[in-house]
């Protein structure tokens, strides 16, 4: 034997080997587990997939139409339109409203990059505003400021996209009043808030239109990509329905410029099954959140704040943790997975930094939050035993 390996001493410690063999195996609790959602409804989902496959019709057929009707009924809007993903749902709404080059759309930087990507997909200019540090949602005061005093050199503001992040409502009331007075469309980004409410009304029913992601980890998730948008404006819904398929009203004849963004029949069939469990899943998320709240009581980290008048659906359970890396490491040692949503704000990412305009606050609160936010495991299929393990881990942080 030659080389470095041959020069290393051979250490034999039978007791250490025995300790390692007898050490308990810790099963990691993942921060997200989309496969658990499938397993929880496996028989029904498998039957729905088989039905869709046997139909011989795989795009814009009966399953998709039924899902749209059922989703609109559940949400409480006149129309719902399925599409390829949540990013496209936002872009389709913007296209349907005629928003594009020479116009600005305000949103936040503390979001999935998809929100900003959708604005640029249609050729509009994103304006990134700061957040309320307690709820991580758009600061309404800064929005009202830019409506009253538009930043110089910026194209006219034609739409606002508040993001109902982590499953909680943005502070919509002042935004709705200001945008209506200014003739600006308010588009709700509901990618993370399926079923959440504000003053008793479901999010997604309050603005001009709303966009939902159906990504597998969402509260309502497909087993692949998918999106759906909703509106009470029938004319807007008709335009968007045409735009999502090349601008067709009559097959092969484009009455307007369109795109290809369709929800396939297999995913629609799966989503019809999963929609039946959504409300119960949200209740389970709230119960898990309450357990986490109790475990954090008296410790150094405060539970997520809930805005008055809202019903949170906890797509994520997010803590503000200044010593985040150390806390994540301690929880990992106990088999508890964590996540960071989102580690780098959009305005500080290489593709956008120095290029996308910011509001007057300069997204200072957003940058601070990105250094500290940490997400605990959150999905309805967490068992009581797993939740208790996580709570034990949280209580251990108090020492």
C-alpha cells in the first residue's frame, strides 16, 4: 500500500465502535414533504389519474373544466382558469389587463422570484417595495407614497401585486382604496394562501384578479407544475382563457396575441381530489402552528405574528432568528429539518441587483429579514409524534 493512506496510523477503539453501533438512529423530519400529500390520498389520486388517462383527452378537457368550476365555487369567484404554473397565472392576468412595455407594476422583493419574473415576462417594469417587518407583507404606506408621488423616470404605475406570503393576508384595505382611486389594478399573489381570509373574505376574491401556484409543496399542490387564476370579471376571464391558448377563440384562429399555458388533464384530476382535503389540511396546519407557538412561549424566539382580522393558513411557519445558522444546526442534530424562505431578496440577486428600481425605503427591512427568517416543518401530514419532537427541539432552544 502506498501514498498518504499507507502513512496514516491504524486506530482501533472497540468501545468507540460499539458506541457508534448502539447510538440511536435519528430519522430526519423534512421541512417539506410533498410525497406525504400523495400518500395520504393515494387511492383516490391513483383512481383519478387512471380516469384521466383512460379518457384519451389530455389537455383542456373535462377534468380541467371541472377543476375550474370546483375551484371557483370553493373560492367564491365567478371564474377560475387553470394554467401551466403560478408564474404564468400572474403573467396571464397582466396580459389580460393589457399591461406591458411602458408601464410599471409594484410588488415586493421578499417573495419568490416568480412574482418579479412574471412582470418582466410581459415587458413591464417591476418596482420593488419594502415590507412590514412583522408580517413580511407589502408596506402599504410606501405603496401609497409612490402612488401619490411616483418615482421620477419610472413608467406609469398600472398594477400592484401584493404577495400574501407564508399564508397570511397583506394589509389590503388601504391598498384597495388607494388603487381604486388611482385607477390601478390590484392583483393578489395568492401562491401561498389557499383558503386564508381577511375580515371573513377569502384571499383571491378582493382584487381585480388573483393568481395561485399549484406547485407540489403549496397548500393545494399538484404532483407536477400547475397554476390557476381567479376573477369576478367575466370579460377579463374570457380574454385570459383565449390568451392561455395562442389567443384562440376558434381553434387555429388567433384573435389576439397569446401564449401556451395550459393545465393538463392528469394534474387537474389530481387537484380535484386534493381540493376536497384542502380545508381540513389548513385546519391541521393551524393546529401544528398552535403547538409550535406554545413550545416557543418564554423562549428567545417569538411566534409569527398574525394580522388582526385574518385567518392564517401557514403555508410556512416562519421565525425571526438572528443566530440562524447555529439554531438550524442544533435542530438538525435532533433530526428537525428547516428551510429559509427566502435567503436572498430579489433586488439583491445577480439578475436584478442594480437593474430593477426600488421604492423610497430601498427595501431595507427586506434585506434585514432575509438574514434571519427560518421556516419550521409545516405540512398537514406531520404526525402528532413528529410535532412533539419538533416542540421538544424548540423548547431546547430556551437553554
